[in-house]
C-alpha cells in the first residue's frame, strides 16, 4: 500500500518526485524518501524521513541539485515500524544500486538468512531490503539480468523500481499483482504506482502487465517478457483533469469528492443507459446468451466495495430474478465450494489492485466461473484477471475513505441489474422504463440535496451535538442495512469513533445491551415495505433511552414522532434509495471528524489501495 514514482528526463528530479509523492500520499504516509542521481559525482543521494511529505520536503531543502533522474517512495508500514531506517529507498552495500518496493515479500525471512550468511548486513526491519541485496548479488554488469534473477527468487506480490550508477539514465521495473504504470512525456518518462503521480505533466500512459519487465529511459520504455522477448504496449490517453487531483477550492479532498458524486453517477450511467435505447454493456464481455445462462451470481469485495455489493445483490435479485450472494473477498477466497460456467463472479474493487479481491477472482476463474470486474481504474490488475469489466468512471478519488467511488459502484450494479433484466425478460417493459427513468433522475436529486444550505445545516447540527460521543449504533433493514454498514464504516474511518451497524431485526438478539441514554442511534427509516418494522425497532431503541437520528424520505412528517433528529433525502425507488441515503451520513461523519480534529483525507493507519493481504 505504498506509493512509487520514478522520473528520467530534463526537469529537476527532486521537484518532480516530491510533487508526485504528494499525489500518492493517500497510498501511505508513515515515511518517505527519494534517491537522486548526481551526474557530477556519479553517485546517488538518498534522503529519507518519517511522517508526512512535509517532513521529507524539509529534509530535501531548497538548494538546487543537478539531477534529472531519480525515484521516490511513500510508505505505509507492514513490516517494520515507521522509522527512518525502515523508509525507502534501500541501497546495496556499495551504494551503486537503489530500489523502491511496494507490496510484500513473503519469503523474506529465508532470503534474509541466505544473504546474511553471505555477509550482507541489514539496516532495517523490513521485508523488502532483500531486493537491492539480491540484485547486487546477481549483478555482473547487466542490470536487467540482475533484476530478473532477483525476481525469480521472490514470493509474494510486489512492484519494484531499480536504478544503478552504471546506468545513469535508466530505471528497471517489474510488477506482480501490485500496480505500476508508465507516463509518456516529450523527452521524459515517468513510472509510478498510480496515474495521479504524473498527471500534472502527462496524460499519456502505458500499462505494465504482470511479471513484465520495463526499461525506462528519457526516450521511452521497452517492455520485455521474462525471457527478454520484446513486447508492444499501446499508449492510452487518460481523460482525467489535473484539477481532479487538487482540492478545487474545497477544504479537503473528501469534501470535494462528496460533492462530485452527482457527476460520478452521470459518468457511470453515460451512454450505457440512453433514454429510450437498449442498454449497452458490451464492455462486460457478456453476450445476451451468456446472461441467459447465468443461474448464480457471487459478488465479492472488501470494505466499501463489499457494501456496494450488498446493495447490488438486492438489485440483481429483484430486477433480474437471479439468486445472488455477497461475501467478503478476504474470507471467500479461503473457502471450498463448487463453481461452474453458469456462475458469474463479480469482483468489486475501486483501485483494481485490492489483493484479497484479486485472489478471490483468480480462484473463481481457475474453478471455471465467469469473472467480471467492477473497477474505477483503466487497465488495473482486476481488469486483466477478469473476462470482462464494468468501469465505474468515478474519476480520480484521493480521499482514503471512499465516497464517490462507492456510489458509482452502486450505480454500476443498477446498470448491470437492469441490463440483466432486459436480456432475461424478467421485468415488464413498463416497469423497466420507469426504473430506468428513475436511475437517470438520481444525479439531479443528489444535486438538489447538496445545493441546499438548510439541508447541510441540519447535518451540521447533528454533528455538533454528537461529535463528542464515544459510540454510535447504526440500524437498517433490507436495503437499508448496507447503508448503515457503510455509514458506520465512514464514521470509524474519518473520526475514529467506535460504531456498530446491525440488521434492525437483530437488535433483541444482543446489540440492544449496548444502548443507554448516551448512545446516538442512526436508523435508516426511508419509505419501503419494511418501514413499519423499522419504526417498531426505533421504539425499542427509544425505550432504552437512546437518541435516534433517522434518515427518512422527504414528506414523511410522521417520523418526527419517533426520532429526535431527522435527515431527509428525496423520494426514489427503494432499490435506488442507498444512492441518496448514504450522502447525509457521509457528511455527518465528515463534520464529526473535523470537529474532533481528525485528518479526514488521511485517516490514521489506513491507505487508499490495499495491495497486501
């Protein structure tokens, strides 16, 4: 879950690396470092620091360096504490090799023992210091061959970028399940963990495939298979705006991205659901015949993506008439189960690089299931594992706690479920048209909320009253439960307040013991076929003295008799309600976190992309 950037060209490398790392800081921020090649001395200058990028900037200073070639890294600790000796880049004993690594080397203990027996002295507690040492051991004048020899000994998932003083304008990279992407400039080349790192300078990218070597120079990049065969990689134009990586006048990326959600939903709908036209999901790789063959759908994800999958299950079951189940990818990948070609497995991952989701998708594919990726990142690993992809098109998301990517995933499931219904004839044409029209209305309904100052004020009032509480309970039924789960996760991530989310019908089976007159309880109480049961659950909560914050449908004045505070959302179909109901709870979590002084864009201990198990 670390960030890598490398640069070779005509610019001052230290400035490029520092700016690139700032755009990657959401991937890790325990420590950071850069290595620069000094053309006068023919040596690397390596600077490392603990903490966020401001500490590294201080360490680098503002004096001018004559270096147009270097690599940088921002770290989220997995092996070894966040201390300077554990920060990247790492060097070979003679200082001629410097390397940055993202991921985990699973057999590092064995490799470290072997290297120590040969006289290598380790200075860190990390798993990845073995990389420059293995390259050093294998080096005989050919850096590419030495990187290949190192790669052959490594087990795990990783992305590596290496420089050597004998190659003063060349970087060598290789990846296995962890992201690396090339940025193509005019007389300059970038290599990074994410496009955001170099978006300021170029929107032309080339994707690096798994276990593929790249040789990066100012003139461009050579792509090689492990047997050194030359490969061709197309250059693609990314349509993200550079401003997407900046705050755009908002006080944080998270607040900016909450307000970008209507646009994200419109982009996800796009031309796929044009008014009066058949849905177009050819990108999924599924034909109408394939859809008709499906008997069972398995949705897999982690965290926020798992919650989006829970909503997707209801849509697929209700609209397409298919049996669907949802599981945590980290658990499902270790189960033993039958699969066949009539099973569709959907892996949901914003980054397309989530290790557990990738592992589960690979297992499903190997067992004969059809695999579909729902992802936000073009060319990510998930899109290569899957038989087809449904891109969410949410745009760049920098805030670690996902907001717009989550609602885009939910809308992607709505599009998919409606397309399934169309192909399978599981919904009457009149209802089909009504649902599609309602889907098209959702972005504007969300804009109306986000543009209403009284609506915002009601959320801020709740945050002001309850930001000092030390525990929150969230309750929901049916499709309201995933909303509660996602809202509880947002509160935990952003404010560090312990919170629990439960199916409201389970309250009497234990969780009710947690309630007292100091417990804010958030209840998803929008209009639905389970509304009366939810109201009964609210009464149970109030009987224990807890304060109730209800999320309800506009026009429902009766709910005020049962709740202490009401956050209203526009009326829509029940299956689409989670797209609107989550927004006030995102903002409630945001305002509570800011009132408590938390860093909303970079919550402690979290990273944006979880590329380790």
